């Protein structure tokens, strides 16, 4: 058991201090070392910096100061982690695919071929996956790692999940074309991923679900949280109205994604009840 004061204090140090250190290093690297390149390249550099910073803080704060072991932090053994990652990926991909596909009969969404080649699309998806995987892991490490475990042990799982999911949603306030429903859906996605974290596989399962959702949207040429990722061969038109499909923000800005994410919370919640709380 971790006292509430310690849980709140160390979580604030983990999140606030980690963000401050990460941003300082990112600014230094980009300005002083004149890092340049495409959007994916720049994102990869930022992700690498945050991975080092928050990975170190997970060890220092989670393990040493709070005394939480690696398994409790969601860092499950390799065999369990692999299975969890695959299951999480499948669940996230299915939910994202449904959010897009349901838009076809309900909102007039459609895909068009843009003249590229399937091989170009496959290459782009592979490169995108290599960038999105560590990015998903870093976000899970931040919002579903040490702070979630510490706060869960002090306040209970659901209050901890909701609190960190709210921060997760607010972190996307500056994304392009963001809407109130978009932020609400990202908070809901955080609740879904928080529940997944407490299923077998822990952090690896939630990372898989996170990646499955993001990569499916990107691979099917839809924006991811307002961020368009160019995809050769395939173009996506969301149809309308915006409140239903998300419009330029992507499916996360629409009611269809809300329904799919709620379904994901139910599925993940059942696995938590049956396999982690029994």
C-alpha cells in the first residue's frame, strides 16, 4: 500500500518532471543541433528522447522510490508480454477498423485509389509502424505505467484510470482540428487502455492495443488524433456529419469511435474481472 500523499507526489514528479526534462532536451536537440527531416523523422527523434527519460524515471521512481516491482509496473515476462501484445493489437485494430467501416453505410465514408501501388502502401505502413510502435509504448509508459500503479494502490483502479486518462486527453488539446468530442474520445481511449493495462500482459498488452488502433487508422489513410499521415495508393473520405465521423480530426473526433471505444472498455473490463481480480 502506498500512501495517498506519496502516490500523488511521486506521480507529479514523474509526469511533470519527466515532461520538463524531455522538452528541454528536445528543444536543445532541435535548435542547437539543427535536426531536420520529415514529420515521421522528427517524431521518431522526440519519441526516442522521451523513451529514455521516462524509462529512466520508471526505474528510479517506480522501482526504487515506490518499491514497485517490474511485473506490477506492467513489464510482464517475455512470453506473457508477446501474447498480450498480439491480443491487444488485434483488439485495437478491430475497434479502429469498425469505427471506419461503420461510417460507410451511416455517413457515406469511402476509400479511393490515388494512383499509387500496393507495394508503396505496404512499405509506408511498415515505416509508419516502426515510428508508431515506440510512440505508443512511450505514451503507455507515461500514462499507464508507474503513476497508474501508484495511484491505483492508493485511490483504487478506476479513479486512477480516469484521472490519468483525463491528462492523456488534455495532452492532445493542441492537435490540429481538435474538438470537444475529440478530447472526450481520447479520454475514453485512455480509460480503455487503462483497463487493458490491468489484463494479462500489462504494459505490453496496452501498447499493442494503442498501436493496433493508431496503425489501423493510419494504414487506412485516416488522420490519427488530427495528425494526417500520408499514405500512398489509398485515400480516405470520412463523409459526414463531422460529429459522427470526426471529419478532419479522424474517427477519434466522432460518435462512431465513441461507441467502438465503449465496446472496447466492456471487453477489456471483463478480462480484468475474470483474470486479474479473481
